[in-house]
């Protein structure tokens, strides 16, 4: 990403939040707009055999559209640089690492993203979706594709002898039932965005 931005003539900073990249383009008075893309690879071995397949020794693959996301942001950077006469303001481009394990955005913020660089008036996140027809752009004003919430459930058990399991409470069994129930009756039925699911719940 750094080499692409350098070729386009952007001012940029590497290693923000370890491996994040932030690029700036100041173009007169106007709002500050941040456009973000994720760029982390997933820990999966690539077996596609395609010319663009990962050549890393460890398991690395752009299997969640991240290669397309960074390509879209490079294209956006190029188009906005070439059209400076048609807009004014400050452009902040964010190449965010570690989206999948959730920590990338947090690491960049803790590394001074909003202190070291202009704080945005508007923030946009680029993403792709296979269910959207080719050539169509969808804009949402609220959260999309975000699932970073976690919950801890503590199950307390009572130990017992293997010959008298009816006198014990096995936390592993109870925990397993909780997982199966949540996966079958909640996550596979309820839409996390509150809209009606396929099953009509």
C-alpha cells in the first residue's frame, strides 16, 4: 500500500498501530473525510492455484474480500488525486490491519490516529458484497458487517465421582448445551441488525 501511495504522490505514514497505513491529501478548505479499508490476510492456506495466490510460507489468504477492498481504496486514492479541481477539503485514507481479530482499529486509535492526523468530519468504510448486482453501489448510514461484540458466560459446576455423575453438575455439558442453543436458536435465526431473517423470525 505504501508503494502505491508513494507512486500517486500522497503524504503517508506507515506502522500506525503496528502495520496500519494512513495517507493524507490536503486540498484547500472543506470537510475532512476519512475513507477506510481493511487489509489483513486470513490464517487460511490458499489452494486456489491462481496466479494471484499467496506465496507466503505460512497460511495467509485474502479470502474475505480484503484484496478487493484495498484495490478499491487505491482506485479511490488515484481518482481523487486526479480530480483535485473538482473537490476541496482534506482526505484521510486508512489502511487498517487486523480487522478479523478485531484489534486493528483499536491499535491505530491507541497509536494516536485522531491525535496525529486530522479528525474526520465524515468517515466512510469500503466493503463488498456478493449479493449486490454488478455496477451497483450501496450506501448505509449505520453499522454494516460489524460483529465485534463479545459476551462471557461463566458456568459453575459441582464435581462428582465418575460412578455417581447424577450427583454432579458437569459444566462442560452445560456449556455445550448453551453453545448449541445459541448457535441454533439465536445466531442462525435472528438477524443481528434487527431485520427479519430468512426463516421469518
